[in-house]
C-alpha cells in the first residue's frame, strides 16, 4: 500500500524584492516601477514519487533543493500550488524544533498543545503524558516555560511527543543532529522500533553516512526537481558525481 504519493507537484512562493520603509515610499515605487516588487519562486517543479508502507526513505540534495518543502507538504504545513498529494495514515513530524510550541507555556502544557495539533483527544494525551515525560528526560524543566529551553531540550520534547503519538508516517529533518550522544542513540533505537513495526519514515539529512545507514532508498533533489530515485548507494553515488564529492565523504555540502 502507498503511504505517500506526489503527482506532478509544484510549490511556488512569492518573494518580495524589497520592502518599502514608509507608505510614501511604497506609492513612489509603485508609480516608478508599476508595482512589481515581488516574483514567484518555484521551490518544487513537477515532482512525482511514491513511498510505500514500511519504507524508510532519505531525501537528499543541497540547501534550497526543496527537501524541507516536501516534508512540510507531507505534514500539511504547505498546500501545493499544483499537482496532487495523497497521504494515507497519521503523520507526525520533526521538521522544526520550535514548531508547535508556545514559548510561554510549560513543557507539560505544550505536550497537551502538540497532542491536540496532532489530532489526539485530551484523554489520549493524558494516557501518554507520563511516557512522553519519561522519554524526554527533562526532569523538573518539564514544568518550566519552554522559552527557557535550550535547542537540545526542544529536540528532546519534540521527539518524545512525535514518537509517543505512534504515527503511521514519521518525518525527520536533521532532528537527530541536536542533543547529546546518549539521547541521539535512544532516538535512533526508537526509529528502529518504528521500522520493525513497518512504519513509513521520511528522513531529510545532509549527513551521507546517516542516510546510508538508515535508508535503503533515497531521492535526490536538485533545484526543485527529482534527478534520482532508487537504491541508496546508487543515488548517493549520483550526488557525488554531480557535485564532484569523493565517495568517502561523510556529509553533503
């Protein structure tokens, strides 16, 4: 069964060329240039692929190639400008550390907020709260406002919430690059549990070694287009060839 399907997907963003400092300046520029203060940028260009149940797929490419845009479309953060996207299953994502957190609320209160955003009921959240707190290992900080958290603490709480809601599809964007080594190992063990449970995992990373270790399949993006899709070693070799990177390199520039 297909978990994720992209069919000729296009994603456009409107980019402002310059922002006027005053209303008078805005009118002056409007009269001078005809109001053309923006342009449309295509982050994804006719992107098509499918990901099946139980697949762990790495999405690679240089900065600006469209990797995170794809994750955000899968997560429902963006609605594609064109094409069709089909998602079968409950999605949880670790896309941005602070996404979904309210800085003035405590960690415990943000568990409730994030759980509701992920579609859980309050009863379901309450049943999972102790497991989330135990996994996050934040101690007394769980009752402190998250604006006081370090990036590593954000990561701990975000990952604990995402994996404890038991999604069908788990999205990760460089999230395991933050935090101490023991906690990273704990997270990877949890990801392995998801894989053994036949969950779908989509993993964006610049770390070639991590992609090779955790994924059997990879999708290579370049300037918003899919240029390779298949066996992870073949796709990584294509990336190295495109950008003249030695085969022993351990990270993607």
